[in-house]
């Protein structure tokens, strides 16, 4: 466990919006910014193929994923307040949200689950439950890093990062930083669009407020899934 202020310069000159070529490059900058330090116990609850850790890999990294060790991010084995940094890269678009999805893409987003959320509300419910678990296991002043993005589903634009920030705030996770990853979108057969094509994703750096008390099940239930 380590203190960020002692480990990193406050401003490493890293821009908040960039064309990071990969998530691994993004995470390497998160490390340079000091949100992950070398002594930290880091738990990646959606490890997937481990793509976040190809450049920087902390010595104390625990990997969970439904399709890796069967651990559901809604029910983590870690004790309350025992982790310095939780990394959460949940499924990012409801099932059927992208006409260009391939089977591989689908599995990368959802893992081997047959109950992948089919609506924005169900996806948010899943993510909110994971966020509550991340909040339970992170220590006061520790970080929860959430990767997410706005997306079109049906005719509507859904601002998932905003919904996650609001929910985080309600359960003691304060927005400390936000890194916007800009990418060049691939080719498409579509000739018309009802809105701007989405080509950004967000890495939210949420910090558990100091002296936050342990979150009971009734607190989580009281936060409800309806308020976004
Ligand atoms: C966007 S991908 C994460 C990709 C990962 N960061 C990587 O670099 O490969 C989402 C991951 O969440 C996992 N997942 C989906 N639902 C889950 C759940 N309820 N509990 C745990 N993992 C889940 C999927 O298996 C998938 O690997």
C-alpha cells in the first residue's frame, strides 16, 4: 500500500484526451500519473485477455473474470477495504447494440455468459452491481478505475460514463480524474448516421472518500438502480 503523492509528480504533463494506441498504453500513463503505484495491490475484476497489462504490470496483480476463474464481479472474494486499486472494464454495449459485432468481439465484451444484458437499463444494473462490489473491497483513498463509453442503442444515445459517475458519487466514489481515449474508427458499410459516430471511451478514476464507512447491503440497495 502506498501514498500517491509520495510516489508520483502531481503533473506528469499527460494530456487528458489522447489517441492512446492501446488500453495498455493508457494504463501505463495511469501508472505514470500515480493512480497505480508499484507497491499497490491491484485487482482487475474483468481481466479478459489481460490487455491492460501488456506495458505496465504491477507486481501484486490479482486477475478475476467470469471466463478466467469464474469470479463474478458482483460477488468478489476480497475482504472489505483490502485493495489499493480495483480495475473494472465491464461489457460496454448491450447485446445487439452494434451491427458490426463479431462473435469474438461479443465474447470479449461479455465472456461466456448467456445472460448478457440486452438493454441499457440491464447493462447499467450489471455495472452498478460491479461498482458497488469494487467500492466494498477498495480501501479508503484507494482507486476504482472504470473503463466505459457513451453508445447508441436503438435510437437513443446513452451516456454511461455520466451514469457511472453519478452512481459512484452516491456510494462514496468521487471522480478524481478522467482520461478520454480517442480512436480512429474502422470502415463501415453504413452511408448515413443519425448522430456523430462514437470514437471515444473514458477511463474514470474514482477515489473512495477518506473515512468512508463499510458499505452494507442495505446501503447498496438503498442506492437503488433506478437513479442515474
Ligand atoms: C470489455 S471486456 C474486458 C477486457 C479486458 N480488459 C482485456 O483487456 O481483455 C469485459 C470482460 O468482462 C467479463 N465479464 C462479463 N460479465 C462478467 C461478470 N458478471 N463477472 C465477471 N466478469 C464478467 C467478460 O468475460 C469480459 O472478459
